[in-house]
């Protein structure tokens, strides 16, 4: 139940969203909360497979351009959480990159080629500062 003007309702009307802390219906969710259209409530974490969009303030299945859906935080982010990489095909963060791309720990993105001073190591598909084992770094291709 939510209260607005001392009227109790089961669901907030129209464009209003339930805000649990004050038990009210509101047009604007509190800071660090997002509007969940399915539950018609303000949430701090969007439901599974949805991401909090910092530009719109809504939970959604996709993110705006230049943002990646980060399931570790349930947010649309310009940089994925540590250990996750932005996939340019899906615009979502993942623990592994698509075939023939390298995970870049500096940018948290999947890259087709590692940028200087990093080298692409095809044994683990990561951008590295030093090639492993007996592999040698090739400055022209940026590969080990």
C-alpha cells in the first residue's frame, strides 16, 4: 500500500512509482534508484536481465549508445566491472570476449587489436604487457 494525500492505493496511478522508504507514490525516484515499469516501483537494483539507465532513470533491457549492460551491477555503464569486458556486438559486459577479440583490462572492453603498450596474447585472448613463456612481442602487429 502506498499513501499520497492520505489515500491508500494498491498500485500507484499513471506515471507515479511506489517509493518504499516513505511508502508514497512519486514521479521522481530517490538518488541511485530506478523506475521499474513492471512492478511500478523505485528499485535500487533492476530485475534480472534489466539494467539501470543513468540517462533516463528507468530499468531496461538495453542501454544507450556507448553504454554496456553490466549484469554484475545491474547498471548501464561506460566501463564494465573489474573482470568483465564490454562486448561491442551485444553491448553487454561479459567475463569472456567474442572469438578473435582480446580482453583489455585497461579499458574493460573487447578489442580486435590491443593498443600500445599492450600485446594480444592468443593463448588467453587478453591484452598483456609482457608475452608469456617463449612467446615474443611483435611491435608491428601488437601480438605475442
